[in-house]
C-alpha cells in the first residue's frame, strides 16, 4: 500500500482526503492554521483538519510549510497529494515524498492556472473543462501531467454546481490514478498549448456592465455565483445578481438603452435590455444588506415597470 501525505484546507478537499485514506496509508495531513470564523469569531478547525481527526490521522498546521520540510522527509512517504491547500510549496517540501507531490486542479491545464479556475472558466464562457492531476514544481501550476478528465460545461451551470461536479469526478480520477501509480505507471507529460491565468477573484471583478452582450453578463453571473457575486453598482447602492437566463424567441423584443426593463413576469423575473441588441432575464437578485428575492418581486417592490430603467444603472 502506498504511503502518502495530504495537503488541503477547505471543504472541497475533504472527499479527496477520504479517497486517499481509503486507497493508501496516509502518514500525515497538512492544513492551514485554524482561524476565527462566524459571528462569534470562534476558532474552528479547517474542514480538512476536522475530517482528518475523525479518521484518526496525524495533522500538521505550520504557518509556513517549509517549517516542517524535514519532518515530512522523515516520514518516507511515496507520494503527496495537494487539493486547495492555499499556499505555494517550496522545493524542499515538494521533494519530501519519493515520487514527488501531485496536485488536483480544476481545469484543463495549461488553461486557467491559478487560484480560481472554475470561476474564470465560466466567466470566459468555456464549453469544456475538466480536472488535471499534475506533478507540482515551483511554478504556478506548470508541472507535468499525470492524468486528465474532460467534461462539457452546461450553458446555465454555475460555479457551485460545476465545482461540485468536478469534485466528484476528480475523486474518481484520483482513485484510478492511485491504482496506476501503485502499479508503477507514473507518467510526467509536459503541458502543451496556450496558457491562461485564473487569479483570485476580487470584488471589482464582479461589477456588471449592462452595455456588454447578454451572454457575457450571464457567464459572469454564473461564474461568480459563490463569491464575490456579480453586481450592478451605482451611486444608489449595489444590487447582487444571483441568477440569470438567456431569453427565448417567444420573449419580448429589445428596445431602449442598456438597463431598460422589457418585461416583468411574476414568478419568473425581469427581462432587461443589454448591449449589442441583446436581452437577459434577471431571475434572482439581492440588494446588498437585504434578503434575496425573485427579480419580479424586487421590481414590483420598487414600482418598476416596463420601459423603466433599473435604478442600479449608473447614469453618470
């Protein structure tokens, strides 16, 4: 049985730890230090730490991974697996296991290297994505590939749904890959093709511009559904747009400037004029600091009617 080390921190990494513990002898689990969370700011264990303790595994939480490089080397593990650990690992840590350190990444590398591959792949309107298991080097997601799984992206799939699906598929890919590695099938295929970057999403990245085509706006909304959430901003405040849909041929035709309300349909939402003569249904919205609501209920509450302009459209 392979002897392994696991690096991970958030909930997304927990199923991978479970599969690694099922298939291998996990000698140690490395997670980020615990941080205060919630309203009371109580210090809680990271999701990976909590899962590791339930499995009876040794947990290490260094402020800097290199602090424990010698300890990791002394474990004499064959392999380390990294899933959303949250810190770059230096060479002394990467080389601690005999075979090296393998990372689970939620894109088809070299596309979307970085911290937010799922979000950016949706924002950019990708039709296909996947999971890549690759060997870490000291670059940003630049190491050689061990295995890949590809999948289509649904036209209305958002970041939460896609991340959940890629997690499930990724656990299956890890299972098959561990079997291959134990059988001696270690491959290191150099990445090929043009690279794209997927840096951390910032609040300013989430600002919607209704003068852009509806498809681009729809992709932003679904890509930023988890955080920070796409929003219309003006001097009057900030309106989070949580769910949208592209119109069908039976929906009202467009007219007027971007932000003009074309239809208000109870139980569905509001149809809004966008750029390039396009239209988009706003289905679910949330004024910042208030509860989320159906977009039609939001419009009715403000007495917005067909032909009116969304009050969150910046008129400067």
